[in-house]
């Protein structure tokens, strides 16, 4: 099932939660909506689900207008962060629920329902928990059952809103892998909302980065990380060093210091973005910036160092491989290996 969203505007009073959003989701995609709190992710998901309506714009599923249908008629499965399972029902009955309440004309027989629930519990690898009650499950198990329940009605679209948000870091990581594998098996068009960039980059085929009700960039995880389209995307995804620069006559200056890097067409007050691991360390005077090492922490294969830049002591945090050991007090130079320059925003 393809989803097409066109020119969606959603206002709450004078506040625009969604400002002309356009999005096309291909059949079988696993798409992440990623953005900071309040960027409009949930508002967009609710409109696609049929739980809310836009002030203007269009939503279609496989080319058919979805806005004329309510949530119940859209054949959409949901999983939310706190998707309360029915406490008084066993795991089996929770998963069976959607099938039991279907209209009589399409309802499956008891034997078919039992077979379908068994199949779903196998799919989420929790068949051994069928007779337990929700209070007897871990948080991660509950979310997997919630997903089995959402899939019971064979939804054409699966919508997940921070499905792992309430779980601890280790369980989240396991469930990410699990969701990806599950999606490869079932291929239902899926959109999941997260504010966690690692989760989005690790799980999704494509990532939609949102800010202030607008889409900033749509791309593969590789695209949004390696080729951020805007300053916002660069600072939101991955850790970056951001330095205010000024560009005139093609020359990039940090304060009064010329940096000897290519301005790439930018003019006037701008921001230089460099990933922490993209700063090459060299002898003083041989890079774009000189500085002094202030502090070094070593973990795993990298050393993270605070460097005070010569001139105004601006501190930048860099990641360097351990084969070039840094010591507090070292005078060094930094040369951006890869960088982007964006016009400074007011
Ligand atoms: N019913 C409502 N009435 C008024 N304002 C609302 C309502 N629902 C959402 N908003 C506002 O719209 C904006 C977008 O909210 P939304 O829930 O879509 O953001 P989000 O990106 O999902 O954020 P979070 O990650 O915190 O859930 C927020 O500023 C929010 O306060």
C-alpha cells in the first residue's frame, strides 16, 4: 500500500503544527519520522491514521482519498508508546481481540482465530507466553504483543508512535533489530515516529527529518547523515562541531582568522559544520585552525579531546583515533577533512 500526503496543514489555534507537509511512502517501506519534541511527528501520524483531520491537504492510500474514511475503515494497525494491553485478558485473548470484534460477515471461525493468533505469537516469538497476563510480562514483551495485536487484523499500514520509548536502552536496541527483521518478513508499509536518531537510522529504509511542522529532509539513513540538506539536519543528526564564520570574497574567516577552506558558494555570516571525527590533527601551523589540548578521555577505539582554539579559546570537542595519542597541553592544528557551510539563520 502506498501512502501519499499532500500539502497538509494542521493548526491548533494560531499555532501551525504541520506546515504544508508533502510525503510519499512506497509500498512495503519502513519509514521513520524523526524530529525533536513538538516537531509535528505525532500530528502527522494521527492524520494518516484517521484519528485526526488536517485543516487542508490530502491523504491517499493507493491513490484513494483516505480522508473520507474514519480510523476504523482505513485498515491501519497502531502501536503506541503506552499501548495498554487489556489487563484482564490473557496474551492470547489480547491478540485475538481485533479478530473477535470484526463484523459478523467477515469474522473468522473460532478455529481460524486460534490459528491466526498462534501464527502471530510465533511471528513475534512469544508463543510461550500465550496464557500469561500483561502484568506478568516485561515491557519489551508487552510491546511485542502489542505489535502482534496490531497485526492481527492484517492491516494495510502499520503506524508506530515511539513504540520503544518507555523501555530501557538495552531492550530498545534489541527490539530495533527485531522490528527490522520482522518487517523484512511481513513487508507491510510502516511508519514509525521517534525522536531518537540512532533508532531511526538503524531501523528505517528512509528517514523523514522534521522540525517545526516542516519536513527538512527525506533520505536514506546514509543520505541524511552524510549529506544533510540543512543546518538543522546537520546539528540534529550525529554530533557536530559548529563554528560561526564569515565569508567574503570567497574567503572563510573565523573571527579575524582566515581558515583556508573552500566556501562552497556561501556568502556572509555562516556556520561551519564538521563531524567530530572529521577533524584531522596535525602539527601547529599546518591546519586550518591551531589549538591546545585541554582534556582527553579515552574509550574504545577513540580518544575524545577538548581543544581550545588559539585566539579566543573556543572549545571544540573532537574524536581522534588512538594511534595518534593526545596529551593535555599539546599544541596542535585541526584541519576539517569533510565539512559543510550553511548560511547562519536568524
Ligand atoms: N490537541 C492539541 N492542541 C494544541 N496543541 C497541540 C495539540 N496537539 C499537538 N499540539 C502541538 O503541536 C505541536 C506538534 O505536536 P506533535 O505531538 O505532533 O509533536 P511531536 O513531534 O510528535 O512531539 P513529541 O516527540 O513530543 O511527541 C506541539 O507544539 C504540540 O504542543
